[in-house]
C-alpha cells in the first residue's frame, strides 16, 4: 500500500418491515426489490470473483434489521413466491416485445431473473450464509451498524446508546458466527462519547463523515486522507467526497448516462392486470422492478427510448475503467501533497448498486477486476490497520453524512415532534429495567418486547421518510405504533395486569432479536450531564 489504497464500503440497510397480519404488504417490497436488484447480484459477483481467483477487497455493512429480515422464514417464503411471479411477468413481456426495439431488454430480464433465482436456490434462500462464507474466506469484510439504525446523537440516555451497540454486536455474532470489528454508525452520525461505548462493545473502528475528521481537534495532519484514532482509541475512517460524488451523483456522476436504465418508468404501471395480480394480490399498482426504457436524455417519460442492456454494459465497463484511472491519479496527486500513502474511503448505500443504478453491480465488478489489473490496491479497515501501526489521536467532530454534515435531515421542523416521545419512552424503559425487584418469566417477556418496540421506534428511517415526504403516513404509523405498544406493555406490567394476548401478537409481529436481553437497558453507575443530555457512566 505504499502508493495508497482505495476502500470501497457498501452500506446495506433496510428498516425492519414485516407484516404477517397481511397476505401482501406494500412496504415489504423494499426488501424484495433490494434482494433481486442488489443483494443477489452482489452475492453472484462474489461467487464469480472467487471462481476467477480475484479478491473481493471491499467492505459491507449488513445492518441488524436487514439480517433479521433476510433470516426470517416468512419473508424468505414470500420473496421466493415474488421472484417466481416476477419471472412469469418478464416471460410474458419478452413474448410481447419480441422483434421490437425492446426485444433485447425483454430477453435480458428473463435471463437475469433466472440467474438470480439460481443464486437464491444455490444458497437455499439463505443469503446471510452466502455472505458469511465470503466473510470467513476474507474476500470481503462485513461490519455491523447500530441495532435498528438508531441515530446515536439523538438518543437521550447512555443506556439507550449502549443498547443500540450491544444489541447490534450480539445480532452480528448470531448471524456471522464471530464478533464484529467495526461499525457503520447510522447516517455516519457521531457525537462525543460514542467512541467510548464502541470500545466497550469491542469495536475498534467506525466510518465517519469527512467533517468528523477534517474538523477534529487538533486538526489532523493528513486531513481525511488517513484514518485517525479517537480519544478512546477507536479508528475513524472518513469519507472521501471526490470519489464518492463521482459515483452517486445522478447529475455529475456515472448513473445519469443516457444509456443506463430509466428508473422512473416501470412495467408495474403498464402491464395487464392479469399479469401483475399475483404480485399485487389486490393491493395498489406500483413499481415491480421491470423497466424497459433507458434514460435517453431530458425528455418526458413517455418519450424515453428502449433500454439496450448491451449498450449499458459497455457503458458500465468504460465508467469502471475511468473510475479506477481517476483513483490512481488522485492517489498520486494526494501522495505528492501529504508525502505519505493516502487512503481514499468511498462509502455508498449498497442499494445504489442495482436498485437505483441498475448497472451498478456490473460497474462494481468491473472496478474490482480493473483494479487488480491496474495495480490499484483495494483494502479493508482490518487490512489497513494491520499494515499501519500508528494513527494521529484526535477528538472527532460531531457530524453526519446528511446535508450540511449535521443532523438536520433527522431533526427539523417536520419531524422534531418524534423525539420528546422517543426520549420519554426511553427513559421509562430504562427506569423499568433498572428496578431491583425479582421478575417473573412473564415480566421478563414484557420487558424484552418493550425493548424491541423502543429499538424499532428509534430507527432513523422514520424521521428520514418524514423529511423526504415519501411514505410519511407509514413512517408516522410505525413510530407511534411502536411507542404505543411500549407504553401499553409497561402500563400492564405496572398494574400487574399484562395482556398476554397483546404480548403474543407483538412478539409475532415485531419478532427481531430473539436473543435480546432487556438488561442491556439497565442503569450502570452514577448520573452526569453530557452534551445537554442527562446520561450515566460506569
């Protein structure tokens, strides 16, 4: 790594959405789309790289809610049925567009979906087992995330922050059969003292926004081109904005090329009812992931031209070569500036590759292969720390990777109402868990489920959705439903009148973290004030 290295990081996350009370639930599509368009293509890519003797060389976050959904038998059964139904629609569309401008796209989707089903069946529907296999072979590195993607700086108590980390590390051990070394803090949101809790949980590094290092105290000698150590001895890997923007920006980056697939025109809105009814099952029409037009240019959706997969594949390969060459040039330039080997950390939402940018997995595989040919070192955090024995010690700056580098996306005039309710519920749960009386098995079930409800309510996804003004009604309902459930459970416990039927329903519906021990929320030590929030320390 004498000339420097590139660290590709894919943050794979979805909020926990599981609704056994309905035969089909629209928001569960988030998972099904991501499996088909992102997770299976990535797993297939890793299998091909292994077969060709090419190291994967990148890092993935697989968040605890995502892992819980991927391991869930109900969701796996529903996904298998969805994939079969999608293949049936693609086959009908292939026949419909034969010998037209859409012929290649029609054949492409049938072939692609059959290939994805082959990968799915090869792992018996257990995607985690597939990624775990590549982790154990050290072809990739997998890190965890806060338990439910909770935004650490906006969690009120030290107990709550600690629980997000301890539940996350326990979940990782369950799914990957080893302890995590690093973590992606939800939204890259860091606040003072979080590093101490990470260290307590056995985590040795995290990924930070550029600001967290560039505005650290003292200012790092090498800026964001080298990782630093926090006061607690946890390594911080800061994002490099130059190589990130080149990929994720639809305006300035690669995904906006006219040859790539158009995201916003989907067969789910246009296919005959009989084709798509097995997918929708009486629910409203929506995207199904079959898109037969290319970006084309600045023209109305109705005027988009036919998608030509072979053109898009050539484009992805050319963009990958450009990306690798640009990184080599950037490393050489920065090396001259800082007179040491730089590290370029390039983190992205994993779902960008395949879901938002359909050709993204093709691009990523081409980058890995091109890097191996061109001498661009792809590294991971553990590999980098193993090769570099010293880092500058600094106090990282509070920050996130949201707009402006602060927390405004998750705390603003549209969603601020959420936090007083979250904080009261958090404080109430901590008090209930910290009470000293002996508990019955039923009381322990109540407290464990109340802990799950709080964790689910703390997901940063709900506040984000409110800000983005997308599925706001669902996000509000998820927040209030989990908080109502928590308060109802604790009310019943306080009155010694637990509604066991309600408890069973909640345990079935909100079933993540079966291994959860509610005692992670107990108080430890004496109270103190940190950052204006009443917390406690050992």
